[in-house]
């Protein structure tokens, strides 16, 4: 319950005491903040900001945070803990915009609303296929990202004013707004490339400043840099110009993208050991570039796909909001390579690693009740295992993720054309361009 008390240091409004779910707040700082530093860097600073806000604005953000955290397949709920309630979060989000605001508090309230929209975008993404198919009962991720980008533009967060970020309070309005802007830039580009959708934020509004590295942190800073390369790739696939937007990239565009990617690798390779997220993200972008190059050989695709599967299966791989992107692209590539005679053996081993990562809750954690991307990835593995068993003379009862080792042995032992394997050729990039890699795993 809210009980007002006199304020001694806030000219905006009375400071209020209020309750929040400590476990969910802790999980936000564990699961989301290291990748997307959206909120103040500490719980005391977050509480201070929320205490100065109106009840509706505060409850809207908290409910969105709870929904984003509790719907995450990596969230370990305690017995009796409440479930995510995105409907209430959505209702509060709308209601907060019809409140009359103290003009002195309007910027702070707008930032809280922007953070709420971004948290709701993360929540929608956690539901994966059902949201993408319009079956979740709430707005899709694109609607939340688009609304957040529109609000960010109205707040002029796309303007670059380095002197405002160079010093002072790390959780000031200006710095929180700047961090929210970069989170949106990253979300926009990963959404675009994974679903083959146009960008909301053009490159002309994406200019990193030296101060940004200190402000958002080393890993998020380099993630923004890598996401910019991803954005260039997404623009090629979604442009209306048919000459540019071909199912396979022309060699000139491929060389440009490879050059950008190599400059990125050279600048961060010395810290790969401590930046596992950047390491696997680098191979993710590299694999995408190779997949859309008609001259790429199957073995060229195998190397980054296997590296991604290995990293996701490693005990030190952190759980991040982007891991399902890595697993989805690696899996659909390995599934295709498992149908080509020269790469099938190693491809099945990579599929087995992704299966192990799911079962051991490593780089891609999953709950039994999850219906998100992790579940879609697990179901695709099971479907392909069952299909391959049928092709190799097995029975449906033998299929399942637990039989992957036996399946790999059968596949390796079957060298005849009757095994159904394709001869060596490049992989078709048509579905990736039309649906994106997240859409492709639902086909």
C-alpha cells in the first residue's frame, strides 16, 4: 500500500513508500540488465525514481517488469509466486497516459512510460510463436517496439549531444533516455532481421559517441556496434528495390558486410573470454551473412553454426534475452546441413549439442510450461528426429530428443542414396529472407 510522507529532497512530488516483488526485481538485474541496461543501475535508485512517480505510472512499470521477468523461460519461480499478468500491465500502461501530469515531472514520467513499453516488448517476445501468430491475446512485439520508438522520437532521444552524457549522475534523465535509445536500436535490428521486417530506426539516427561506452557499459556498447551491422543486413532484405533485395546477396554487398564484421572482430577479439555474448553474437551475424551469399559452401556455414551450438552448450554461457536468436539460426542451419552428405555427421552432432543445452538448462533454458521460442526450438529438434528415424527405418516410438545419439549413429552409417541426403550445394536463403530465422522455425 502507498502511504505518503513528507519529502525533503524531491521538488517533483511527495516521496512514497511502496512494496515490490524483490525476487522479480533481482531477476531483472540478473536476466535483462546486463544486456539491456534499461533501468537505473541499482535497486535503490530504481526505488527512488518510482517513489517520485504517480501510483499508476509506478504500477504500470512494475507490472511490465514482473511480466517480462516471470514470462522468461529462464526465470525460476518460487512456490506460490504469482504468474506474469501482461493484461494488467497493458491496461496500466494505457491508463498511465490519461493521467494529468505535473509539468515538472513530465520528462521523468515519459521515461518511465518508455521503459514500460520496452519491457512489454521483451514480455511479448518471451511468448515466441503465439505472439508472432497473433494468438497471445496481446499486442505483438513489433507494436510495442514501434510505440516505444515513436515516444523516443518525441522525446528527441535520437539527437546526439555528447556534452550531456559526459559526466554527472549515471542515472540522470539524460543518461536513462540515452540508454533506452540504444536498447531500442538493438531490439529494432534484431527484430527486423529475425522476422524479415523493415527497421523502425534508420542508420541516420544511429551515431555512437565515445561517451556511450562508459554510459551503457562495455558489452552493451559493442552489442550496439554489432547490431548496426545486423541492421545493414536487414535493410538489404526488406528494401523494395528488387535488384538490391535478392534472395542471395551480391558479392559486392557481401564484401562490405564481411569487412564491417572483421573490423568489429579485430576491435573486441582480445576480450572474447569475458564477453561470451559478443562472441556468439559475432558468429550469429557471420552465419547470417554466409547464408545469404549464394557462393557459400556448406562447410563454410558449418563452422559458425557449430561454434554457436558449442557456446550455447557451455556451462559459462550467460542467459540473455538474445539466446533464442542464436539457437534458432544455428538449428535451422544445422538441420539443413544434416541433409547434405558432406556435412551431415557433424551437423547432427551440433543438433545434439543444442538438445543438451536445452535439457541441461544452459545457454537456452526452458521450463516445462514454457510456450516461447525455447519450446519451438525443442519441438523442431523432436520433429526432425522423428522424420529422420522414419527415413532410416526406425519407428515413431524410438524418436525423441533422448535418441539423438542413436540417430546420429544411424545417419552416419547410412551412406546410400536411399538415406535421402542431398548432394553438395548451397542452401536456399529464400525462406530466411521472406520470414526471418525465427519465422522459419515455425514453417
